C-alpha cells in the first residue's frame, strides 16, 4: 500500500467517489459553522469596527490562493518525475480554484480597504503580490487551454509552474522592496496570529479549515471531470480508428 | 438576529455577498461540468459496448 | 555555437524587422508618453525612469516570437535538436543573438530618449548600466516564454501573458536603480539584486527553455 496507487486513474476514481461525500459534508459544515460564527457571534474590534468580520473570508481565501499554487507545483513535479497522469490533471483542476481564491482575496481586500484605508486599491506590497499571483494563474490556465496535445500541455504547464513559482517568489520580495521607498507602513495588514485574540482566532481557524476542505472537494470534483474527459477522448479516438 | 454592523454594514455585507457568490458560482460551474462530462462519457461507453457485442 | 550566433544575427539583419522595429517602438513609447501626460518637465522627470524601463521591456517583448518561431516553421529547430550542440546551448546562443539585436540597441538608444523625457542628469549612467545588466535577463526569460509557445499557431498574445509576469522582478529592480540614481541616492542594493536576477536567469532558464523546446518538438 503506497500513495502511488492513487496514480492509477481507476483507483483514484474509486477512492475519490468514496471520499467525496464525506469531504463535501465536512467542508459544508466547517464553512457554515465558521462563517456563521464569525458573522453573527463575534464582537466588533476597536480599530476595525464591524469590518473585522471580513477577515473570515479574506484570510482563508488568501492562504488558499498560495496553497493552491504550492499544490500545483508539487503535482507538476510529480508529473514530470513519475509521469502520473492523475497528478498532472489534479494540477490542471486546481488552477481555476486557486484563481477563484485569489479573486476573493482581492475583492474582499478592496471592499475592506475602502473604509479602512480610504481607498479601494493601494499599491501595497501584499496587494500587488496577489495581483501578480492572479496573472500567473491566468497564464497557467491559458497555456493549458492553448496546447492541444494533453501530454505536451501537461509538460509545458509543469515547467511553467516551476519557473513561475521561482518568479512569483522573487516578485513577492521585489514588490516589498519596491514599495519601501514610497509609502511608510501604509498597510494595515496585521499579523493575525499574533495580534488577534481568541474571540476572533477560533472562528478564523474553523473558516480556514472550511476553505481547505472546500478546496479539496473542488479539486476532487474537477479532477474526476478531467479524468472522464481524458477517457472520453481516448474512447472517441479508438472509435475513429476502428 | 442580524448583528449590529454600524456604519460598516455595507462593506461587510458586500464582501460576504461577493465571496459567497463567487464560491457558489464556481461550485455550480464545477458540478455542471462534471455532470456534462459524465453524461457524455456514459453515452460513448454505452454506444461502444453495443458496437462491441 | 559561434556559427549559430552569426547565422541568427545575419538573418535578423537581413530580414530587417526585429532590429529596427524594437528600437522604433521604444522611441514611440518615449514620444507617446509626454503627449499623454502633458509636457511639464517636473512630471516627466519623475516618471522617466519607469517609462524608459517599461518601454525597453515592451520593445523586447515585441520581437520575442522571432527567437524560435521561424526556425520551428522551416524545420531548422529540428536540425538544431539533432545536432551535437546541446539544446541548452542553442537556447543560450539564440537568446544572446536576440539580446545583441534588440537589447543592446535599446541600451545605446536609452540616453537619447532620456533627454526627451527630461531624465535628471545623475540618472543617465545608471540608466545605461541598469539596462545593460537587465536586458539580458529580459532576453533569456523571453526565450523561455517563446520556447513554451513555439508550437502554437497564434502564440504571440499568450506568450505576452506568460512572459510579462516573469518580467516583473527585473522591471522593479531596474526601474528602482534609475529612480534612485536620478534622485542621487545610493543604488547598490537594487543594482546587486538586478544583477543577481540576471545571473540566475542566465544560469537556469536555458535548461527550462530547452526542456520546453524538446517537449514541443516531440
């Protein structure tokens, strides 16, 4: 019994079919509990007023935007090294989800920034880095869509994911450097783990768990779709040849 | 049961609405794609089984 | 390798295109921006470093698809792949040719355009130095993007989408060097970081680009 068994598409389909209802249920419960708790049962913060409630969407979405890219990097490496198709398809499946989380992070950030900083958008290092991350997601998705041969597409996007990771990382720090000379610490992005008391911290943890489970659910669903799509293509090709 | 959101009610409501709309929309899209692909695959599989007999 | 370099250079010069076009585009950017933002010298002086770097970056982008596309179409890329020269070397040479044809003229033309944009006097040496250090990175990163999209029929737009995010660190540090240089501040840190990015890209990206080309030729 090893993890590589799940590289077999059939085995993956069986296992994911079994897991999917459970993960979906857990994701629903965690999201509901976390968001309802956060929205209805937390007090307002001194500095932020009621806007502190946005944190339950903003922070988990931002965390998952980065985690999704990391997951794509790992699955791309697995594809390049061990040529497991499920791995490449999981990376493909994860990209739009990561983009969605990035957009949520940016949108909630803009809505939060409006009352707090008095502007929808500031060229704050974190915001800029996230915008760049969104561009990386777009490029990755576009490359998948543009290349017809699925194995070629998997190879090329994997190389892009690796190079992109390095440059996304570089951009993160370049942006930090770039803004130093312009603004003082205009960002109010606080270090949540340290500054936030338990009242906010506990529902936030539940929300993060909910977002992680949501991500897993969506990856499973979309990977299953991709596997079926590949099988469909294979069957159609066989039909044409017969 | 609505909590008192004060002057920031708009911002909070909008971010929840926007995020939930994005998430639900994306889940619906994924489910729809999944259904469609499953149906297409089933169709071809059945057709090929018949042809194979 | 030398033969390949000269072949690429000859082709670029004979075909006209790439050589002059990038430079003309750079000039156009420098002309269009004042028309757009107004002629106040103070404003222009403030945005000149950024505009010059963005202009250089975009002119570089314009000619990227020539690096591999023509050779892919007429089959010389397949010949290169079967030649004893490793693909990594071929990529590096082709990027070098691209830099000599596009990057180097940009570096040389930049001071002239700096005058148009009213760049403060202390900025000129740093403009030339930062472009000389940064444009090789633009060429090799661009070669990677061109390698990814070489098999596609209409890869140009997609390539821009892939390459521009990769250009961001180079752009940030390059423009920062000129900005600080023009303001009379010390430039050592961004200059070192810019050089580091160029060196890292030159060392590693030929391997990634060669891998992408091998996939595309398969």
